[in-house]
């Protein structure tokens, strides 16, 4: 029984696909004729024996206490557990489990069993007041000058004017600890106000810089919704040369490939490998955030990588990155994804309950940088119901995992899988 026991009829485990790190000269999979690869057009002196240099972890930009920084590990455990629970083995997907975690934490202030809610979030033994304080300081830190250049976060509660009212104490906690914006709206039937123009859609679009144009749910008469929006937009510290981008095969399955534009670059970056995977870490801007690509060593075994990933494995990898000259080939792609799950918590007496929680997420990556956004919504029912070094090749030409995280603390903001196969427009768990 996982910590997600409150969902009814949890999805079964899926057999997950993954990939083998392909050598650039194997079967000419990289789209270049042998000897014409752009990263091999430079003189490479004979390797010299010298110790590998570990990539130092930068000090975190998150202004948190030592005790609060220690809560990042269980938060990342929640991230990997949640992604593993809803992972689809053969489709592109992206989630911000942090968005779900924030929204559930807000709802936790009106559920009967606060202890179970805290355990669900990964904070076993913590009180809901302690969770509120942690998120208050985390939101302040992520919104501070040191972190907000590329990332922003916003929370809101929207309620139809006819919806049951929440206790003042509940709203005060959300405003104080989650910086929540409270709005009363006049909800209308979809026939009168279609998706895309509703107040909840306008809010989502505004808080994600236009990346997400619709809320997960439409708010109807007598309904209320809690929202959390996360938005990231970063430029590579070392951009890719667009002139080196060209189409190549991305292997989506045995004997199955699709042509995608691949970015190419040889650069000295953080590189990690073990028996299970190889990974690179690409910094954005001033290094506050990183994009990490986790490439399984066995082709079509993304599930094997994900199965072993938790906060300890994540930190081991982060601490194990060494500087390598990496000749990388990475596909340009974008992903949109939706996920819905249902509540099975009991709420305090006379409280308007939440019945479902959903998230819309989007990711885009090209030669200039990467962007990601997620809007999470909990909704109520209606009242009626160097050149001398070895060059390492990293060719991401089959399914891989990727994350966007705060570099110093390792806090994972987004996690996704690129498989080359688009998922359903809406994924629902019940």
C-alpha cells in the first residue's frame, strides 16, 4: 500500500520502456555521415592522465533554515513516488508533483485526518502547521530576488458567488502561509462562457505567461477551486548552435523510429554514469536551475531507472557529477499533459469538500533554453453533487527522463519523460 492509498482504484504498475545510450557512429543513427559529426571537427590532443574533477554543488539560493532544507528530501521522495505511480511507459508526459503537493497541503487545513495528509505529502510526523510554515518559507524563497528570475509561483482560491463559504480561519491560513489570492466569480454554464475565456482560464494563462490557456476544470455554479501555478522559463548558460541542428532518428520502440530535429554541441558539463544510467546536467542562466537528462543504459528501460529513483539516489547522482567534455545530441521537443485524480479524504463538518484534483502541464525545449509550466486545481462538487580530456558521447535518441530543479538544494520542480509518442490529451485516475 503506497502513500497514495486515498485514491480509489489506483492505477496498476505499468511496464515501462527505456533506452540504450547509442554510440554516435552506430548505424549512423545520429544523422551525420561517419567522420562528419560536428563535435569531431576539432583537433583532440591525446588524453592526459589527470583526476576527474567533481562538479561542486552550488550553495542553494533558497533562503530556508537547516530544518527546512532537510524537508526537501522527503519532498523529492513525494515527487518520484507520485511520478512513478502515474507513469505511462510509452507516452510523453510531464508533471509537477510539487504543484500537487502544494495544493494538497492547502486542502490539508480542512481535512479530518491531518496526520494522514502529512504522511501523504511525505512529511511523516509533521503537523499541518509545520507543513504550512515550510511552504510559506519555500514560496517566499522561490519568489525572492535570487530565484524568481526564471521561476514564479502563484496560488488562488476562486469561488462562485453562490458557493458555500469557507471558514475565515481557513482563508486566513491560506492567505498568510500560501500567499493565496481569493476571488469571487460569477460562474456561468459552458454554453454561455466556453473554455478559454472563463475567469479560471484567464488566471492560468496569466500566471504561466500564456503557456497554459485552460484550467484543468471549469468552475460551474456553486463550485469553488483551489489553484497553484508554477512557471519556469530559462535560457541555457551555454546555448546550442542552431546551424548544427538537423533531423535524426529517435527510437520510440523496437524497430520503430521517428525523425526529430536534434541539437548538437560539445561542451564541458556535469556528467554521471552508473550501471543503470548516464546523465548530464545543463545549467540555465547564472546556474540557479538545471535541466538534468537521465538516459537509461539499456534501451527501452526507462522504468528500470524510475523504479530505483528516490531522494537518496537523486542526491547520490547530484553529488557524483564530474566535469566531462560531452558530445551531446538532444532532440528538440514539446510536451503537453493532463492528469486527474480523486479525493478519498474526509473533511471537517460543514466544510465544502474537494472531490478531484487535476493538473495541466507543458514543456518546451530548443537551442535557446527550456520552459515549463503547470497549473494544479482542486475542485468542489456542485451543491447538487577541456580539449585534452576524454570526449564522452551522449545521444538521447530514445526515451529518457528529465527534470528541472533548483541547483543548490536539488528541489525538483518538474519531472517528465520524453518517449517520442504523444500521450492522450487527458489522463485520469479514479
